[in-house]
């Protein structure tokens, strides 16, 4: 019996990883967008050993992308930007920004108390697909794709997009929505707990997906492209329903925003 259980677990793991993409393309680059202030941009890269957990604090300004790949190492790419009244000031500020990536923890530090000047760091991080991820941003969005593990996120001003992930998810946003793209036939892992204050939650689901949803919306409604077996009126702000054969609990609470189930 123990042998059969191990085989079943291996088959499930193989199925999950088979759906994930091997992300090798580097997307982050310096973009000279319009700004009335002078800007300076640096791209920095650092490789570190994989430790099974990525803990990322993106700092005051900047978003984060975390991508699973087939290599057994972590590649941290950081776009460091400084801005000020002239190019020399912008470059000097950027040079004072330090990106620390060691022991599974990634964070950015830089000069404080600036007036019209400032700095930001945006991240693109490649991790082994079997990695737990914790990401925090204040002014910037979060994207996590193709990883399996314990996933935690906190975003203050910025949306969150998750695709082809598995494991357990606990996440919250203050000003920004959450979009999750599922793969396979059911959620592979433990429960999902999502909370948004000002923003909706959208799930993109394959045709024959099985799931157990609990949704609570303060100012928002439930919209679905799938037929749902719900006893209450659709206009109710609280729903508990099963799709297909059910699955691990997916619990969603929104303040100002609805919940949408879309077909893919």
C-alpha cells in the first residue's frame, strides 16, 4: 500500500510539472519611458544556489516577476532606476542602491529622505520549479508562474497574476486585483486563500475543471462562464459551491470587487 501511495504521488507530481513551462527568456530591460525628470537605469544579474525558498521584498517602488525553470539555481535580475533633476544626480542615486540576494532572501536598499529624486528596483527572478515563494511589493505588481510550493504574496498598490502554479497559496492585495490561470483538471496542492480590499479576483479555468469555491464579496458580484449549482440567488454576497468533482478549498474574500470564473 505504501508503495502504491508513493507511485500515485509521483504520477501526480509528474502531471503537474508536465504542465509547467521552462522559462528561459529574459524579459526585464531598461525602458526609457517619458518622464519630466532625468533617469538612469542599470540591469544587474546575480546567480545563487537554490535553497527551496525565495523570500523577496521588492522595496518601496518596483514590481516582481518570479518564473520557474529547469535549472537547479536561482538567477536574480534587477532593474535599478534612479531619477533626479539631472543625469548626474540620477546616476549617483542609482549607484547607491544595493541589491542583496543571499540565502534565499532578496531585497533592495537605497538612499532615504530624498526630495524630488528617488529610486526603484524591479525584479525578474528565475527559480527551480519546486520552490516555495514569498513576495512583497508596495508600489508594483506581482507575477508568479510555473512553480510548485507554498506561495505567499502581499501587494499594496499593484495587481497579481499567477499562472500554472501548484501547492498552497495565501495572498492579499490592497489596491489591485488578482488573476489566476489554472492548468490541468483540478488544483494540485493545498487550499488557496485570497483577500483583496480594492480589486476583483478572476480565475481562468479549463473546460472540465473540478474545484470547491467559497466566495465572499463586500461590494461585488459572482460572475461565471460555467453553469454553477448554487442554491442562493446569484446576487448574494456569499457563495459555497462545487464544480465537477470538487477539490481543495479555494476561498476568496473581496472588499470592493467581484469574483469571475472564465473559460480558457
